[in-house]
């Protein structure tokens, strides 16, 4: 077994907080079906507010990563596994940023008031046709499905490293176990 070094506590905290917020936003989007407009507004306010927090934390992750490199990948990885790991990591970052961008655009162009946590206004600054807003909203919704697929792949890769390769990649991002 080859053991990876640990990520820093800051990197782990940012990873798991962002992961929890992203998972909530992609699996509980503001499309609750038949609910009152008031409840839908509350769900949308939470979704938008969490999106605002995610963008801040993702920016912090990038700044932190610029000065604190990730642990080296285990020696027992094939070349394709190394390339796939790096590509999936950066694809995940890219899709999260695109989702936030299109989510912000969706809220900004919404034909109804939208505010993060019901406090930070993000709608009403730009007026477009409802069909334009629908296109932007559909891109965001489609991105949600793509992000879900990439998250599943990321989780599957972590489990593959833990249970098949037994190389410490998963435990390097956990506050317990693995190398120090």
C-alpha cells in the first residue's frame, strides 16, 4: 500500500464545507413542484444564498491551492490514472464555477425577485425576455445534471482508490486516518 500525504486542515475544511453546500444545492434545487409562491421564494433564497457562499469558498480554495500544493499522487498509479485524477479535479472546479455563473445569471435575469437568504438582492437589475431567461435557466438546470454526474464520478474514484488501489488517496482528505 502506498499512502498519500495529508491535505492541510484548511484544504480539508474548505473541501468538505463546499462539498456539503454543493451537494445540497444540486440535489435540492428550487424546483419543489406544487408549493406556494412563498415557500418557493424561501427555497430559492436559500439556494441563491448558498450559491453565493460557494463562490466565496471556491475562490478561497483556489487562493489556498495556489500557495499550498496538493499531496503527491501515489506511486502505484498508472499514467492514465494520474491524468484522469488531475482532469477530473479541474473539471469539477470548472463545472462548479460555471454552475455558479449560470445560477447567478438565472437569478439576475429572473422575472421575479430573488435574493440570497432573502437579504442579498440578485434579481431585477437586468430585464430580458422571459424566453431568454428560460434558456439561461435551462443551461443551469442541465449543468446541474452534468455536475451530479461529475460528483458521482469523483466519489466513485475516491472509493476506487480506497477499496481497490488501497493507496490512501481518500484518507488524505479525511481529518482522521492516513499519513500525517
